[in-house]
């Protein structure tokens, strides 16, 4: 059992609070960062499958 939950207080308006923290529009630079991360991740995965051959 999570003992912290015994004294925790929860927000009544969860959906409203989540909307306040969400990002509605993703800036272009974030898209480029994600694209680069995915390329790096795929490259690393390929290296692990091939025994780090170039």
C-alpha cells in the first residue's frame, strides 16, 4: 500500500489542470529535436544489432 496516499490531497478538476500544463502547439525546433533523437535512437539500435560495425 502506498502510505503517502493516506494523507494525499487530490485536485477536483483534473482535466482543467492538465489543460493548463499541456502544450497545444509544438514549436518547429522541438520537432527537429525529436527528429534528431529518433535518428540517433535508430542508429544506436542498428549498431547494437550489428555488433557496432560501421
